[in-house]
C-alpha cells in the first residue's frame, strides 16, 4: 500500500489529526458520511484479551486436527449463508462496486476449501523411518506457535484474512484480528462465522486498536507471531515493535507492490488488452498486485495503447451501491488527492495523459472519486513508474527488447508479482523466453498471460520492499507452525 506524510494506521488507512484517541470512525468513501464507530480498549483490557487468547490456545491445540478441519468446513457453510448480506456492507465500508463484491466471497471460499484440503498432509509428522537405526525412532512434528496477531487491510479484507487466520486456527493457534478502521464490520462478520462453526470466542478475537495499541500488541510477550498486510511504513513499524519485544517472535509482512507487465511482440492483443485493463483498474487499482506499469514491445506499442485507451474509457465511475457502476471511489479523499498529485507530477515531467477527465464527471477535487488514467511518454524518473500508486492509473512505456523490459521490470524497490504476455501456445520459443524471465525477475510470483490473481496452491510471497514470509499453499502452514523434533532411543538393553 502507498505511503504518505500524514499519520498512518498500521493497516494503511489515514488518521485524521482531530480524531478521537479512544475510538475510530469508518467513513463511507463515496459520500463521506460516517458509517460505524468502534471504541478502543485500554492497554490493561488489551493485556487481558491477549491472556485469554493464550489460555484458550492451549485448549484449542488439544482439539484433534480432524475436528478443527471439520470446524473449518462449517465456517465455510456459515460464511456462505451470509453472502447476501455482505455486498452492500462491504461496499459502504471501502467503496468497491456492489456488483463486484461476490467475487471476493467466492475467492475467499475457494481459498478456504483448498487450505482445508491440504491441512492434514501439511501438518502431518515428518517420518524418518527410512533412515532410523535399529532401536531408534525419529520424526518431526509441526506444532502451533501460540497466539497470532493478524493486522488486516481494507482493500480485500476477506481474501487477506483467510490467508492467515484459517491456517493459523487449523494449525492450533489462537488468533487476534486487528482489522483496518475502514473495514471493521468485515472482520466482525468473518469472526462470527468461525464462532458459529465452533471456534471458541477467546481463541479468535477481533480487537479494534489504535496505532499505539497495535504497537503494544506486537510487543506483547504472549503474542508469538505477527502477520501484517499493509504499507511499507506500517510494516516497518510492526517489525520494529516485534523486535523490541521481550521475547523473540516471527513477523510475516505483505507490503506494497509496483507490479509490472511486459507485452511481447507476439502477444494476442484481443486477449491481452482486456486482461491488463482489468488488472490495472479492478477495485480502482487498490490491490497490492495490481498492474501499475506496462512495458510494450515497440512493434505493437501503438496498437496496444490505442486499444487500451478505448477500453478504459468504457468504465462507469460513480456510486458503488448502484449495479451499473464498474469503477468506484478510492478509499478516501486523502488517497484521491495523493493519486492526483502523482499523475500531475508525471504530466509536468513530460508524460501524456490519454483519458480526457471530462469523461468521468464524478472525479472532482474534494471527493474520493478518481478518473482512470493511462499515461504514455513515461520513464523511470517519474514516481508514477517507481512508487506505488494504489489507484486506477497505469503508465505504459515502449521497449525494444526482452532485455530492456527485464531491466525496467527489475528497476523497482518492490517485488510482489510480474506478468509476461506472449503467445506461448503458438510459439514454443515464447515459452522458453518466459522461463528466462522466471529465472531473472526479482519477484515473488511470475505470471504468464494472467495477472492480479492468487492461486491458493502457490506460495504467496514477495521480495525487497514487498515484504517477507509466505501465505497460502503448504508453506503458509509452515509459517504458522514450528518444527519440533522427536528423537527416541527405544532399545536400551544390551
């Protein structure tokens, strides 16, 4: 998520300088009206909640794995029963068009289904029977860490929470969710489905916290692991707080992205252009793995840009509660102002904006509405090609070779995902070229002919300032457990 000189909550949302220090107010992005208020606990109340979680975790860990998995399955049923209530509730909190919210519900359930399907094998003991000496038995267990603090973001609250909360619980941990102030209701609904399914209330808690209380929680000796998704600034603050704790603990960080795409000369533009428009504009570009910069081979550059612009012009920006809206506001007026400044600075430095602003009348100063924009004549001296935008903006740069594209794609402080668009189906040499990119790109995920997608069977991870650690896949369970070695000498007689 992007950074700013204003005060940031660790989950990436802005804090008004005159905010009540004992509570938080969620502001509806599209009309700037208050939605809900949540109070913060005192530090002593927070301490008690963490103590309750630690006590509950010991009991929860003794529940057989098969029963925890069954509870996970019931969670899916309970959450699915809420699917009709969620779209408007989430739209009011963070501004995504109501017609697009069901996709997050489906995606969350798909991830839950996969992570539950691999839980037994991912958490199974590792036998060393093949190399045991006579009279010995050795194996490695996967055991829970204890209490996991999950600091969740607002942009895809359900999708991100499921990545860490579900495997943490299934592995036998207790979890405390600290949601973004923008999406408190999402976390509360998410937890209620788990509670209805059978997870003890003290083993899964939602606690709304100020930045100071979040720091206190990260430092708490009974918090054993912190899973954070948000800005680089917020991630660094959490990492420092955890390092200053009296006990050593792990920290998983999923931070920003400035994800590149490269369109090779043989790419199928009928397929590629719509995919990359969606990859840049969906959720108003507010995704850590949104496509924010595109490099296009010079032989197809003009046609690609022309098609891209025409398709972008077709978005309907407006009230996200209306079914016809395809592009909603960004999360806040402050975020909209920051995005507009980044675009204006690029134009001042020589970039050309190709989307007339008058096509999107809702995008007015003082609102959270931002018109989609396509910039050309861009280069890496401009923030729009180097710093995370987190908005419906994309820069498109012409390149002459794979080598030039690779160098530009790697010229970033971030490394979350990257995508290559080429006709591997018709040209075997294009797949070979893709595999060279796989080896050379400094990024957590490399896509061929797709983008902005998480497959739960694959490790979700980043490098550089995109963070560290892993969620999803078997490795997501590894991060939320520790290895415990068992070494048995059974035969002691001569």
